[in-house]
């Protein structure tokens, strides 16, 4: 088992332990857990006991006399965090398969279409966005930063940012055309994943677009959007070049 797979399994195990404690109507002990998670993961009662002690030290659980352990508020927060991380890992695994199936050419075609449409959207948004809409864009960028700080790729927030821009542009034809292109492929998912893999920062581009829109500069907003999508195109090419090189050497 490779390091990534092992890490995922350990996180899954921790999640299931804490989740079981959170769902229980009464305190749980190692003797109870050995019949469920112990059998599933081939763990002894002693091993489970040590794991529960680790949770005590972390503050995720607390021992209630001899009855067993219950989940603390900190433990509930840990469960929520692990749920997000595991969902992200599952999405990443699915994306690798999607990338292999869709291919470079299809993804680049979508990005070229997006560049043509969204440069105009950015230009109009700079001219027409209200203060309320700029606040929503600010909140979207802040949410992206927060997710990235947790090592979570902001797929939905990426789409949200571009949708907010399209709404601020107040052009129904451009909005529907952009939505059609977005629905044609999975490029928000794939490009966000690719950019993270090859080292580019999605949110930095969004910040530049937002600054131009907030300043009311149509020219700068258009240029920032074109630079943003051109960078995505280059990252896609770079990602597939790396993948092809690895395949040749495997």
C-alpha cells in the first residue's frame, strides 16, 4: 500500500471511530468497538483501547467512569473536518479517472470557449456590478482562501465566482451561453484539480479579476480574465505533458 492510500485509510479509521462514538446513545468502550470496527479493520481490543486513549489526549473523547467514552465538542468538530477531507479525497480519486477519460483536447476546447465568453462578461461586470455584488465576490474569494488553507480544493466556489460575475454583467445571452459551456464539461472540477497539482494558484487570479471589477476598469477586468483562462490552458497542457512523460517511463 502506498503512502497516500495508507493515509486515507488511517483518516477513514479515525473518522469511523469518532463517528461511532458520536452516534452512540451511551458511552462506548473498547470491548464494544472490537465487535464492529475491530472486525472490519482486524484490530484487537488492546489496539482499540490505545486509539481511544489517543483521542482522550487530543480532547476528542472523554472517559465516563467505567462505562466508556463519549464524544466531546472538539471531537464533533474533528468528525466534521474529517468528513470534508475524506469527501475531497474521494472527489480527487474520481477526478483522476475523469481526466483519463475526457482527455486534454476536450478540456482545452471548453477553456477556449470560456475565454471568448468570459472576457466580455468580466468587462461588463466591471461596468455594471453593484456594491452588493462586489461584496458577494469578495466573500467568494475569501471562502476559496479558507478552503485552500485546509488543503481543500474550492471546486464549487470557483464556479460560484464565475457565476456571480456573469450575473453582475447583466447580459442574459452571455449568461446562458456561459452556462451552456460550463454544463458541457467538468472543467471547473478538472482545472481546479490540475492547477493545484501543478502549483498554480486559482484564487490569485480571481483576486486580480475582482480588483479590476471593483475599480470599475473594464479593460483591466477583461485582461485579468484572459490571463486567468490562458493560465488554466497552460496548466492543462503542462499537466498532460507530465502525465504523458510518466507513462512513457513507466
